[in-house]
C-alpha cells in the first residue's frame, strides 16, 4: 500500500496558534519524514495482521514491531503520537480506515503499589472513546468483549497471586503456564477489540516510557512480553540514550545480585546484554529519530504562516527567520575567536514561545524578505541569507531596517532574559539594543555593558555561569588582597585575564615626559597608554596599557568626541585593565607625595601654558575624530557588538608587555622610545584584531587569514609594519576590497596617523643619541617617600598623608612582613641609604621593637 503525500509539499508553522500538541491541519505537522516512515511501518504491520487472521494459529505470527520515536525532551515526540491519526487521514485515508489509534498512554498513571504497566494499557483501551461508542452500538460485541475481559482478569489475578507466594516446584511451573495463558488472553482481548471496532490493526501509543525511571525497565518488559500480538502495533516515545542507561544498569544489578564487587568486565557484560535487549524490544528498523530544531530552521519547505478566513497564508520560511536572528546577533564576523554564536532554540516548545512573543513583528519581516526564498536555492543558502541581512543591518545603504532591528532586539533580550542557559545571547541582544537605540548618544561609554565587563556578571546571576576564572590566583602577585575581591570567579562568557601593565622605572618616566613635552599631541599619546598602578602587590609604578586606545576607537563609532570625553578617558583606569577591576582611581590621584610626574619638564614653557596646550591637543584630537566620523556617516557602517567583543578578546589575550623590548630591573628600565611605540603598538593591535575578524567573503577579501601577532623588535619604523603577514594578508586585502569595514575606516582614523608618527618621532630622538640618564637624571627619593613605597604598602595606608609615626610603621610591618628577618633587611637598607641621622630612622627602629618585641640587628652584624 503506497503512502501518498499531502497536496501541498510545504509545511506551515502557525504563528497565532496557541501552544498545543494537537494540530488541526496535516500541513502543520513538522516531522513529515517521521510520520511518513511510521506510516510505512503501519502498512507492514497490516500485512502481518492479515496473514494472522488467515492462519489457524494467529500467535504463530507474534513478532516485535514496536516503533520507537527517539528524541530528547521538547523535540515534538508527543506531538507525533497525538497527530498520527490526522496525518494518516490526510495522506492515506485507506490505511486510516483499517487501523484504530488509541490515545497516548501515560506511564505515570501507574500507581505506586501497582507494578504491572499492562493494567494501565488495558484500562486505556477500554476507556477509549471509540471503544465505548462501539460497545453501545453493538450489544453482542460488547458481551464478547466482556467475556474475554473476565478471562483476562482471571489470568491476571492468577499470575499476581502466584507472584505473591514463593514459587517452588509445581507452583513455579503453574506460574510459567499462567504467564503463557496471560499472553494468550491479552492477544484475544486485542482481537475482540478490533472485531468490535471493525478494524484490522490496533495502534497503541505510549508516551515517554522512560519518564518514571524507577519502573522504566518493567514497563519495557510489559511491551516485550504482552504487546507482540500481530493485531497490535506499539508506538512508544522516549530518549534512546536514557533507555540504554536504564537497561544496562538493570542488567548490572542482576549480575551483581549475589556479588557486590563491580568490575569493568561486569559493566561491559551488562552493556552488551542491554544492546541485545534493545535490538529485540526496539528493533532498529522501526526506530525513528526526531529531527533537531535546527533541522527545521534550515528546511526551506517549512514556512511560518497565519490563518486568514480559514486559509493558511505563508509569511516567510524558517531559514529566513533563522538567518535574520543570526544576522542580528553575529553581525559581520568571520567566525574566528569565539566564533559563531547560535540562536539558543533547543526545543520545539522554545521555538513556539519565541515565535509567539515576536509574532507581531513578522509582517514587517515579510515585507523586507519574503522574496529571498526564491533568490537563494543552493546548498549554502542559509549562509547567503545571513550575509544579505548582515549587509542590510550593518553595512547598509539606507536605514529602512533601523526601527525593525530595534524592535526585534528588544523582544529578543526580553525572551533570552528568561532562558537561564542563554547568558551570551541575552548580553549580546541587550548590548545590540542599547547600541542601535542610541541610549547613550550624549553620554557614557558604549563599552559600559556586561558584555564587555565581566565584573558586572554578578548582577545577572539568574543565568548559568559556565566559565570559571582563576584570575584571583593569577593576579595575587600584582594587586593587594583587598583589590582581588572585585574579580569575578564565574562568567557567562569566556574572557581573557584583565590586562596587566608593563611597568616603567621612574627615571625612564622622567625621560618620557621630557621628550613628550616637545609636542603636546605626542604627550597626549603617551597619556593614552600610561597609568600608575600596582606592578606587585605592594609596589606601584607607571605602566603601559592599550585599553584607552581601544575605548576611544569604539566611542568614535557612536558619537562625536569632545575634549571632556578625552579628559575623562585619561583620568579613569584603562579599559579592561587590572586597575579598572580593582576600582583604583585615575593616575592623577594625589597621594601626598611626588608620585605623579608633572606634565611639564621643559623649562621654556610654564605649567599653565602647558596645560592649555594639552587641552588644545585634546580638543584637536576630538575635532579630528569628528571629521573622521563624516567618512563613517558616508559609509553608513554600523558597529556590531559581537565583532567588538571578539576584537576585545583578541586584543587583550595578547601579552602586551611581551610585545615590548625592555632592559632589566624591577620595575624595568624602559627606553623612552618604547613608551612612545606603546601607543603605536596599541593602535595597530586593535586595527589588526578587527582585520583578523573581518577577513573573508563578506568584505570581498581572501579567506587566507594570518594569525600572527605583532612584536616590538622588528617594528621600529612604519615600513616594517607593512611587511608583516598580518598586514599583507588581512589588512591590505580588506583595504584593496574597497568595502566599508572597521579595518578600512581605521585606515582613515586620526589615531592611525598619530600611531605612525609615534614610531617616526622617537626614531629621530634615538638617532640624536638621547639616553635615559642624560635626558633626565633620576632624583633620589626622600626618606618619607622611601618609607611609603617600601613599608606603608598595606591597603589601609593607601590614602595616608599625615606624619609617619612609629606606630604607623609597626602596623605596616605587622600587616605585610610577618617575618622579622625581612623587616631587618628593610631597616638596614634604609640606614644604608639615609643614615641613622634621618628623623625617620629612630621611628623605624622603635616600630620593629613594637612589632617583633626585639630591636633590629646592628648594621655591622647584619653586613657580616
């Protein structure tokens, strides 16, 4: 018997239909192949039933024909069971007339004190609406069924009584005979039901036999023993992997019933027995694997639709919907680094709920993309759909989609907010909505979002935090203990460790300031990468970071940049640095000492004039960025949060300090040129990160991508940078493609020219023979400054500005130096540097007595 197909090959998912397993139209059944294969199995079972009726011994035709609908929860297994009759009625009416499909049996109806699932099955058949109606119409058939039911009841009672007593000798034989009799009576019962209904085959649908794990194996045993009648075809649903786990553990328990010593051999034996049991009870040829939701989303024959006056109206195909969501979330990223972030729709139920939530937006989506199904028909059409939409959203020539994009993002972030395992999708949808709606157009940073700030993940604990960080352990040598508490232990996305700066010795900093004072703009460039921070848990120094460069570049994509914006950027901690996590203040903080180097070292200019020149430099840089924004406006390029996130990951995964060449020391003595080059390197790192993520077909460049990293040593001139593989394979190809991209736009950015100049200016200074010590000799620290930097390093002294008393030094020693030997060493170092005549020397000595209950060892004794 051939199984016909619906007249319309398209499958429809109704966006207005309430969330229900029951469907009113066969064209709305998603798992079309599963239905078709089950229909073929029913056709085969009808043939066996026909042979059994013509046989003198119908039980001779017993066989295992159980159909398993295999799938995880939420894949639509119950929907298949409930709607099987509707599918057969629509696609093969002749077959449908010959079978009776019982309503799905629920194994959880089995009472705790009842150990026989057969009771539930028989009760379900008797209470079937069609069976009840047939009994009312056919009195003789009702009497025959009642008579058979009495026999079946007696056989059940006899078998249960036998099981309640110890079975020995003849009792055991009677139990075996009773079991065989019960099998025959069950078969006869099904035969009488079919006569009553005037049908050829009874289809028993059993939903989730594996639901009750404590009785799952026993339920399968009922299927194996009693549902092998040629007049019955069982269709059960469940997760095969879960069945397998239940079965082999049951066999293992039986193997170890007398011996409790579990071994690898016994486990393997149990699993082998389980495989053969599965093969017998759930034959492979009758197993139907439910499609995954993604299979539906990529099927161009499945359409979202609405009902209009009783007719189905297609809206868009599922691949268009899927491509739209992927385009919104991923944007123009080639899939490297953290790669492609998929839409978290794991079940049909989840898909239905997302569609119900966004159904009012489908009309606008239909208006823009209803014709895309015809444009793309090749194998990679889903990718082509996404690329078309990415161009429309992020690389567009008009802004027709702006309003629609914001509406979809708003609904997506609301939906993902209730999906506990979709932290990344929620953060991305939230950030995209924030960026597209322009909520920060006149204030704030676009990076001040949990997507870019792992510390803010503490506020979103409703989500599953899948990633564990060891940052507190990794950074304990760099920061005081109290500062480490700000670092999150778990996050919803993978983040690299916050950037640890590269420290610079004080004498190097004086030389840097002297050389920078020649040009306010170059001084501003130095300020962009410099910040005063802890380089050990007890010592601070000026260090180099790339966070401010990254943040300024991103900010320029969203709004005009003012002098105040740049000033604020310089005053706060660099983005994604250890300082930004530890909530340390900006590097202009006044700690009461000469920790901060003045802006002006050049004696030809007054401090007031220099401050004015620096402000003019900030104003000029802001003006240049705003002029550059005209290129951005002309390109209509829109920045993608996922692109920025991946660029951030790549930038800050680099060991920025290792890219810099420096001499030894603690902190190292760095040539001034390396500080100037830090700014150039920071910009080129950001530029290269975006190029690495944009290289590919979308921007018309080659798929050959360089994964190399920049290093300082070969890059001391502009020309060297252009010779790197990263430039030749990634950046150069994107520039040659001529399409708007971050890479192409950054080539026109004012920071690009400043980055090149930072290489050129310092090269000239080095050619002039400047040496660090000759430019600005290191001044000797005052005794007070020495005490502060080497002793008062505990957190409670971070804001100390008053007179240093012996009790202060003693308290600091107790907090930071539990071993008196190290305190003795510090005391002798102090005396060697400042002599005993220093006013702090006796206070230091008294403090050691207070802290360790004994005076410091004499200097001559220590020296020996």
